C-alpha cells in the first residue's frame, strides 16, 4: 500500500521566473510527470520544473486549502515565501533525492 503524503508545492522556471502552484499526495511521482513532459500543459510549455517550495500536511483537504490560498496571493508574496526558506531558489527535488538535476538543451 502506498503511503500518502499530501503536499502543496511551488515550481519555478528559474530564480524569480514563472511560477506554478500545485497539490499532490505523491510529490516524487508528480515531479516526474512535470519533468518528463508526460502531461502537456503549463509546466511543459513554460519549462517550469524546479521545485522551490513545498509544504506537507496531515490530510489532503488541508493541502488543497493551502494551494487555493497561495494561488490567490500576489506574485510578490509568493516570491517572499520562497525566499524565506530557499533564498538561492535551489531545486529541492535534487537536494531531497526526488529527481535528477535538470538538463538544459541537448
């Protein structure tokens, strides 16, 4: 049985670049979907693949509530949130061992 770990996350294209906010119960699998291009959409179109912020919750309802809250925030507030915990905009997926480093170009 898979252990669920509800999470709200923010992806960025680069430092202070395009942002994407999402929610999932399996962050590693969701990151793979974003990075592989398996799901065609915003993140593949704008190359938004760098995990720069994540918050974990006890239940999915709380994670969804936080996702909705963050999506209503002004861009500056989102950037401040990221900078508080990740001032270098490091790819946390790599740091946490959830994904390989992103490659740019062929």
